[in-house]
């Protein structure tokens, strides 16, 4: 005598809709996390283009001059008479100084910033360019 089961045996199914929801949630999470890792505190400059070698891994001192001839030392705004003491305080021994000047920046402001950094003890200067 055969007994009939009360429930018919069902095969298990994998539901795809919840898996899609989880994947979209993970995608949005990773996108937001990657946006949070970007440096958004940088000075807005339009660098001239050119060919340059890749810089070394250590972070050098950066002097930026924007299109309004405002000067920044490591993203901190400084007056022209404050460049020398600020660079002297932040400059590491044998460190490079990167000059990042906007393409529309005045030549005189850039030269004055470089001369002040030289008086503060900077020996080697690098000019920042945008890669072609």
C-alpha cells in the first residue's frame, strides 16, 4: 500500500529579484565610497600641457598660483610676504618644491613665489603640467 504525501515535493528556486536589489545596493555603496576618497580640497587650476616624468612617491611641498594671482602653499592661502616663513616651516630637507601655476597666472607672481621659496631654503623646483 502506497501512502500519498500531503504536499507535493517542490524543487527549490533561486529568486533573482532580491539578488539584483542587493547588487544595486553594493554598487551604490562602492560608488559613494570611491567619491569620498577623492581629494576635493585642491586648488582649482588650469595647468599647461607638456610631457613629464612621473614624480616620486613622497609628497613634495606645493606652491600654487591661480588665475587671480592668489598664492597657496600646500593648499593654504598665503600673502606674498608670508611665503618665505611658511615655506621655511613646511620644507623638509632635500625636498622638492612643485610650482603649480595656472596658465592664466601672471609671470611676476610665479617668479616672486619661487624667489621667496628659494630664500626659504628650497633648492629644487618642479613645474606641474597636465599630461598630454
